[in-house]
C-alpha cells in the first residue's frame, strides 16, 4: 500500500501545521521519516527507515533516526509497536484523548497493525490500569491476534 503523492503531502502539511501550533517544526528530516511511515501503512523497523531514507539520498545514523522517532512519538504522530520492535504512523490525531495512548491490534504473522480509535474503550482500559496503580511503559497497549487473512492461510 502506498499513498498518492498529493495525499501524502497534504497529510504532512497538516501535521507540520499541527506541530507549528505547538511551537515545533516538522523539519525536512522529520518530514522525510514521517512520510516513509505514512507511505508504508504498516510498522517499519528503524533499520528499514535508514535504508529507505538512503534511497532518498539521506544517510542517517541509528541515533539520528531514534531521535527523530522520539520527536514524532512525542507529537503523537508515531507509535512504537513493542512486539515488532517497529514504528507505525498514527492512524489519527489523538486530540480527543488527553494523552497519546493508542490501542494497537497486532497480527504476529504478517505484522498488520490496526490502531483502535475508540475513546470510550481507551478511557476504560487506561482508567482501569491507573486504578490498579499501573502506568504504561511505552505508552500503548498491544493486543496480539492473528488477522483474518493469516487465519485463512
Ligand atoms: Zn495513534
Ligand atoms: Zn496477519
């Protein structure tokens, strides 16, 4: 899956405006990596980001990539998928939630990752966690389940 060039640019422009409103800049490097993640439409490992950026003529070190990913995660634009040790573009902005707390449904076979955007569900799950005195490391909840395509194989 890959986005039409115009669609991708308009999403990136919107995200740049979102960052600017908070006093941050979506620099060309941040924009490049964000674009790769949006285009992939699935979780991407840091190593593959480096390779993909290289194809666009940017030679990046892992430290640089992780720094940029850290920024994008702080902005709620990207989520880490711990189970896959990879990163995925956020499916929507988390404006309705007080914090960036995604619920990710991960297929362990094909790595398809679906972000469940249900504020009521999130409030319930995260509220329960905090009632029990747990705080989330990594900021997301991952539910692992085989997707329909893999199940039918
Ligand atoms: Zn998200
Ligand atoms: Zn699958």
